[in-house]
C-alpha cells in the first residue's frame, strides 16, 4: 500500500468514526416513564420538562415561556414522578398541569 493510499484510507476511516460518534439518538418522549425521568436515565429532567412545556404550549398556540413557572413545574413534576415511578411522564404532566399548561 502506498503512502498516499494509506493516508486516504486513514482519513476515510476517521471520517466514518467521527460521523458515527456524532449520530443523534432519538427519544420517544411518550414512552418515558416517571422513573426514567426522575432518575436521569434518559437525560436531564429539566430538558424533558422544557420539551413537554413547549409541546403543550405549542398545542395551545402559546409561544411565550415563564422561566420561573417552568422551574417550579419541573420540581413539581419530579416530586410527583418520584411518588409514581410507573406512570408515563406525559401522563404525570397532564395530571398536574393539564394539556393547556
């Protein structure tokens, strides 16, 4: 193998490894349980709470966000999830805040 062929092969392998490492993982939020939410098994609960807030606000056509309320709601959701780890986090959110919140 020539030196240039080796360099090209190395670059191609490096590009493949880097692109594989940067691949995104999709999360189906409707399948996240409260136990997974509260124990950071999927991701930071605050990020999930932000997504949930945006999802439900978007359904209502509301494009504003109250940062203080979001923080308080995230804490309430975490507390409820610790008490009810078997339910889905979206169900817990709807129970606590209703679809319109």
